[in-house]
């Protein structure tokens, strides 16, 4: 469980944290920012999130009591966002402020705002959540160099970032001591590793954004050879209506519509995960981390997934999960059949995964490292 991290009276109010949260839809990086903001707010910090005034993003932050500011967050040519940040950081006590961005284009706005406000003491942190190709320009190189700490959500993400400079005359402008691999985590109040449901059909749960590249077509195709099982595939998430309709048509054409439960939700309450027997995460796109994989680990559920990103950094095939190749519906069907018909295997995989989570992927471990990355002075000793 999460430890008591409340700071002594008179110190925490001096600390300021600003998260730049771009995007108009909910997603993994927004959940990551919200979890961090909520944690530091509970410790008494002054926490603000800068968003684009998008309801899907703003509502979860509002429910958590996080103060919001709105700005365009357009990136490299965005004087309005820069002006907003200048106003926000001018009066922060010296040495007590952090701006945390989730895209380098927003880090550029923060970097310029620090210069205009003459506040080089404001610490600039960026988390890289993606495996997309890294852009190299003179302007962006200056942002990479000026950023005080670069967080990569996996070694895979860090290596993809560094690969951009392989063979270049000039190497990566980021000093090695500024690069931190920090695997994601789940807040302590999410934990609840209870036994799987004892009655009813076996529930295989797909959760996450319902978007192309998540392998949902593969999961639907896999059901064709599983009709003999007392099994239901529960798909939980949010996506564009046209894409959802295409998935439903696919299920109807293959005659497996009656085997699927559809739950449209922007967030994934733990009750839905606890009501499942195991997870199915057959992503086709390479993932920088895989937060949904971690949710199953934290809640003591077995899972089958495609190891096409960072999954191999925290899961092991046959030990803490079952791995299948991306887009291979036959292999996925065989793995689902094993988990659906072998409770002992499910229990073993789930237990091993939870041990791995508890041994270093837990929230306390994550926050301990993030505290150091934020690099604020120990105000308790002043």
C-alpha cells in the first residue's frame, strides 16, 4: 500500500508542480499525469495542470481536485502558451518549482517561458511515452539539451530515443546523467489482488483505448475456435464510433457476437478488472510501456499479451504471462484456451506477476525515484 508521504507543515506549500497535458482524448499519458498530480497534491504541494480545455481530459482532473489552466499547447509556435506559463512561474519560490511536460514541443514552450521569466531555477522534466521516431532539428536539439531530466517509461523507449543519433556527425545532446528509465506504476489505492470470480463464465478482459493497432481484430478472430468454451470476451474502453461499429460487424460476420460484452468507458475501474479471470492484450503496435499490462499484474490477474514493446522488461513468457506473436489469432486462441481451462496455470502466472509488481514496480518505488528526478531541495533541512 502507499506509504504516508505527507510532508511537515510549512514545507509542502512552497513546492509547485505544473503538468502540461496536451491531447483532446483520454489516454495513458493523461492517466500518468493525473496519478502524479493527485499524489503530490495529497502531499500538500500546489499542483496545476495546463490543458487544452477538452472535456474528456479536464473532467478527471477536476474530479481529483486538480487546478486547471487552459492554453493552446500548440508547440513550437505558440506564444499564448508561453505567456500563460510565464505568468504561472513568476512568483514560485526560488528552487521550489517543477514543470513536467509529456511532449518535447510543450517542453519548448516551458523552456522559453523560463527564459522570459528569468527563472532558470524552475526544473523542466519531460516524460517520453512513445516509440515514434525522434525529430532532430537545431531547435529541438536545444530543447533536448535544456531539459533538466528526461524520463523514459522503459528501456525500449530510451533506446529508441538514442537510436535517432546513430551515425550522425553530432551525437545526442542529452547528457547521460539527465536520462532516467522509470517504468510506470499504479497508485497504491488501485491494489486489490482478490480471488477470481468463482461462478459464471470465464471472463477474458481486453481493456484500454479501443483504437486500431490494439489487436482487437485478432482477439475477435480468436473466438471463432473457442465457441466450445464457457467463455466471454469483455472489451472495455473508449473509441471512435465508426471503429467500434467495424469491430461489431467483424464479430457478427464471424458468428461470435454473443461471446462478447462491450463496455464503453473512458476509465477502467478496478471492479471490472477484478470481475475478470485473466487479461487479453494482443497489441499490434509497438508500445513504449503497456500500462494495462501493469494493471493486471497489480490486481493479481494472469494475462496473455503480444511482447512487441516493453513487455519483456517486466513480464516473462510462461512465468508471469503468456506471450503470443502480434496479429496471430491462432496462437492467441491457443493461449486463451490454456488460461480458460487451467485455473492452476492462471493462479501461478498471476502470483508471479504480482510478486514482480510488488518487488519494484509498486507506487512507492516509482514515487521515490520521481522525487529524486524532480530534484527539489530538501526544504525540511533549510
